[in-house]
C-alpha cells in the first residue's frame, strides 16, 4: 500500500484520501503511529454519518488548498 498524501488524525483514527480521491480510515497505535495495514472502508453507523462526512469534506478542502498553494499565485 502506498501512503496517502492527505490525511487527518482525530480521535484515534486516521481519515485518509489517496491520489484518486478514494477515502478510507486506519487505526492509530498508542505510540501515535498509523497502522496502514489495517486500513478500512468507511461504514459509519447512523450517529457517526455526519462526523465522517465532515472529515471527508475536510480532506477534500485540504487537497484543494494544497493544489492551490503549489500551483497558483496568491495576490493580496
């Protein structure tokens, strides 16, 4: 597995997005390293749907901001 360029660590989980836009999760070890080999697809229960959707939206925003920062000129 190749490591994703974009991910967020929150509440003992990683919310990640690969280069193709596929989003998935992975657990975090007690020493704060990520267990990429145990990655999983999102399958949230009813009460967690909004939280997972919010984290996925944040990943999309991070990817867009990174692209903008790397390829576009900022004018103040």
